[in-house]
C-alpha cells in the first residue's frame, strides 16, 4: 500500500514539473481539513471576546 502511495506522489510531482504553468490545486478534503479546525477555534474565541466586552462595559 505504501509503495502505491509513493508511486502516485512521484507521478504527481513529475506531472507538476512537466507543466511549468500549471498550478497545484488542493482537493476539497484538504480544504475541509483546514477550515474545520479554524471554524472550531473561532467558535471558542468569539464567545470569550463577547464576555470580555460585556465585562469591560460594566
């Protein structure tokens, strides 16, 4: 299984080098893997900021 992954990575790297003008695009899974932790951190941060603002207004 690991050799198949290495071969696929080598092929994709070779394809990227063969087309110098081609941009490397992220898959939608990679987008979700990046967006989910950011959304979770924002969900924790925003209520804390609200509490601080309310305390400052008092």
